[in-house]
């Protein structure tokens, strides 16, 4: 468990990788923040429209 800025515990799942020696897969099952990607996509679309017109 790791504490982040909001003093909430984040849960990580650690699983061994099949057919490998001493290797593990660490996955974070927290909701992803898509807000930045959506803004970036909108800006890219606006720039593409402005470039092709």
C-alpha cells in the first residue's frame, strides 16, 4: 500500500508473470483520469480543422 497526496491508500495487485524467473506484474486498479486526454484530443481536432481550412 502506498499513500498519495490525499492520504488515501491505493491498492496494487502484484502477480507473477508466467514463464519468467523472478518477474512480477504490478497493476493499479484505480479509476483513470481521462480529463487531460479529452482536452488534448479536442485541441488536436481544433488545430486540424484550422490547418485544413
